[in-house]
C-alpha cells in the first residue's frame, strides 16, 4: 500500500473523511459549499444510515452518510463509484425515507423540512452533460421556476472536474480538487492551509492508521479494484460482442445490396416482378422502389 493519502473513493476512505464524529467539520464545510444561503449548516447530528420502511415488510435503504442539521434539514450523502441503471430513480427513492419519517403521530399540517441528496459520482451520466461538474435538480414548473425547494438532488460528476491547482477559484473548487486528486498528493497543498480541508488531509494520511484500520482500508481498496476490474471486463466483452454484431450486420447489409443490384438488373432486362421476387427474396414493394 504505497502513497501518502488514502483513496476517498473507497467506502472506508469516504466515511473516514466525512462520516465520523471527528470529521463533522469537514462534512459541514463541504456541504455548505453546495447549499443555498438559507440552508447553511451550523451543527450536524449523524443519523442511523439504515432506514426502514413504514411497514416491516417494506424495503429498506442504507445510506453512506445520513445526517440532520440543528434546524431540521436532512442530508443524504452517497458515493457512487460506477454507473448504475436507474441511479437517479434510486436517489429519488432514497429521499422518500426521510420525507415519510417526518410525519408525526396525530394531527399534522404536512409541513416538511428540506431534504438534500448529494451524490459524489466517479462517472458521468452521459456524453450530453456538456462537461458540467455540478447538477442541481429541483421541482420546477413549465416556466423553469422552482415551485418546491424542500427536495434537492445534487450530483457531482467528478470525472468532469479537470482544474489544476493554479486554476482553483473558490472553496468549492478546493473541495472538488481534494476529492479528485487526494490519493495522488505527496503533501498537503498550500491552498488548503488553515481550512477544514487541511484537517481532512491529516485524517486521510495512511501513516496515521493503526494496523486494524489499515486492514479495513486494504479490504475496502480491494473491493474498489475488483469492481473496476469487473466493469472493465464487462466493457471489453461488450466491445467484442459489438464488433461481432457489427461484422454480422455488415455482411447482411452487403448481401441486401447485392440482392438489390441483381433485382435492378433483372428488372431492366424486362423480367417480371414476381420472378424477381422469387429469385432475390426481395418483396414486390422493394422491387417496385428500385
């Protein structure tokens, strides 16, 4: 296990940096760079990451980090290392648990506290995202006006963040730079000095781990590598299958073109359409269109 700092994209690393009591200042500082002014966090309380449904046979959700501010706003923070079908659907589903749990027993006026779902993604949604790093999703009307601001989904597409240290232009940039390149740092960048990010770097130092912590981290790192290997293998198989299908499709297209050429020649020679159809396998409509 070489390097100076841990990999924040491992489950262990992410929770070490953001999900422990001693890491609350990091999490608060990070979230505040993403939140609007009226929902800035002063204090946080970690909540049970395993959320049960309303009935015993309902499905449950297990979050990476789940916390609540002193003013009642709730935050789900998820690390997603690889693309997943229906990932946004999953985020919306996860957000329903803290929403439903706000209903008290007895009379209620349906007033809800805000829920934020923040996803740190080590992949991009698609090639159409125009290189955006941050995607903020709210409920809007046909005039693009936010009609409900108590459920907000925020996705960080980390592969799209490519700034150098000299290009960083704010505290959010600093956090994104930290997440993207922490494992590659040989020392703490000067730009982090006297900020919560400096302390996050100290927490992330491999040299400060106990033997037990190193064992847990090493296992978390192995899971990350194994998942990456499985994805790469599946992608390679998909490419090979695509090539094979492409060859088959090309052969079929060549045969179809040959049939049309023969049919046209026969048609120009005065052969009747029915005979051409039997000879080439083309339909009468296809022959008439030649």
